[in-house]
C-alpha cells in the first residue's frame, strides 16, 4: 500500500509542476505555431528555424551556468527569476517585427528557462526523500507533457480569432500570474533554509560528508551524456517538425496540422506512468530502460519510413510519430530526472543536472536547424532514415553504458551513506573496490 504523502510534499509538488507546466508553454509556443508564423511572414522554415535554434542553444548553454551556480543559490530564487524573465520575453515578442530581433528575445527566453530544471532537481533533492522525489518527478513530467497538449490544442484554437503575436502576449501574462503564485507559496511548502530531508541527512548537510565520485563513474556518465544528446535530437524533431511533416506530406491546413500534433502530447501524458512502472517492475535501471525505449523508437521510425516510400496513411504515420516522441520523453524521465539523483552524494546534483540537460538541448538545437535543412533539401524520407539511425545509435550507447552504470550504483550510488565508509576522499576510496560488484542491486 502506498504511503500517503505529507501535505508539504504534495503542495510543493503541485506548485512546482504548475511552474514547469507554464515554462514549457512560455518557451514552446513559437515552435508550436511555426508553420503559421512562416506563412504569415512569408519566410521559409529555415529562416525562422533560427529563432527556435537561438532558444535551444541558449537554453542548453544556460544549463551549464545555472547548474554550476544552482548548488550555491537558494533554488526558489532561481526558479522565480527564471519564470519571470521568460514571461517578459513572451510579452516583448508581441512587438518584434524582424527575425534578428525575434532571435535575440527568444535566446533570452531560452536562458531564462535554463534557470529552472537544475534548481528544481536540487529543490526536490533537499526537500524530499527518495520515495517523495519519485512522486514529485513523475508529476512534473506529467505537467510538462500536459503543457504540450495545451499548446497544440490551445494555439490552433486561438489562431482562429487572434494573431499569433497576441497569443504570445497572452501566454506572457499567464506566466506572470504563475510567477506571482509561486513566489507567494513556495516558502510555505519548503523546509526551512539549511535543513534537508531526513533521508539525505549528513550527505547534504556538510561539505565534509560529500563523497567524491569514483573513477568508474565517469565512463557511464559520458555515455549517458551521449545518449541524452541523441534523445534531444529525436525528441525535438518530433515536437518541432511533426506539424510541418503532416502539412507537407498530407496537405492539410496549418491549423489542422498543429491540432493533430496534440495527439503526440496526449500519448506522452498517458505513457509516463507506464514507463515508470516498466522501469520499477521490469528493468530496475534507468539506463537499461532507456536502451529499450531507444530501440522501440528506431522501430517506429522504420515503420514511418516504410509508410513514406509506400503509401502514407495519416493515422498510422501520426501513431509512429507519437510513439517516437513518447519514447524520447520516457528516456528524458530516466536520464534527466531519475539518473541525476544517483549523484547526490557528490554534492553537485545541480551541476550534473544542468550538464545533462545542456546536452539534451544541444541535441535540440541540432534538430531544429538540421532537420529543417534536411527536409527542405532532401525530403522527409531521408529525414526519417536519420531518425531511424538516431534511435538505433541511442540504444547501442545505452546498452554499452548499462553494466558500467549498474556497477557504479552498486558500489556508490545505492550504498547508504553510513555504509559507504569514512567521509574523506582518501578514506572513501574503497567504494571503488571491484569486489563490491557482488552486492545485489537495489531498485529505485
């Protein structure tokens, strides 16, 4: 029977989920309306893809900065600042008339949004035990996926009776309201400054209790970063270019193409619980689960390619696109939400979270412009082949990383702090003992 979560945990979870819901809308609305904006401004997709690319580059690069300072500044301060600046950028976008100006504003928007994820992971790591952390993260993932449903349902509906600039203005005003609500309530649901959840105890309370990462950790970490890069490429390919794919392949209107894309986000919302159950009941490891999800995405992309060269069927094509994006959000849950907590003993959970998310959005930046060029010059069938290769490569990388990550968990991450031995770098070295491989794994 599941234990009931304290009111403080539930309050902080839903408040932060609302904040992350709004952050996705604040940074994703331009991409969701891209096909409409291109036609309205009379510009090719490669021209306006620069605006999306500017956001993703600054979001990814900003993760490194936010992650580095996120271990030193109160998480709630960074969260309030980030969501506030992102709201301002959406309001300013209403007045932008040139592509360079749009790119600058959206680049600032990307950096502002980079101030959210790493501090949120640290906020949860400080305030929640492991069970509470999983509870909170699943709901934040639900919120992020739900925001895409809202985007792809709300944007085409609003575009029927208002200009796309008015849509960004309205979303900016919504962001200000969420920022104010979060600022007023976050301290009420957080532990007092300087305190941490009981499970973290001395691991997070004093620098002397931080255990340096063993050397064996760095190879799987690098491989996980590579997998995250591939995940970012494939995930944002679906999010950004599905409306264009439907518009150009099936010749439907821009509004219908955007509306049909909401099916992807609906599938994401329904699948998060499934992926969490698969991981906890079947795979028992976030890297192994990611390998399986990459393999499924490659298979779905292969079916999409077959449909493209034979007889495209919109319902089947949309199902394949939905499955690919859903799998990539599953990988996102595994590698960017669950995996960073394995590094909490190092005292740099925010830094590693920012580093991981940075590579996710480097992949997104590659996707935003790279697939625009590929689709425009070589067509969607060639683009789909690249999606197949990306999914297959991601599966290989995760399968290689899995045994190394499992060993790291057995000898460091899943070992209770008290059992990990003395808490100085010299004395903590025995956690690298290969004999510890015989210790049975613990499940998240």
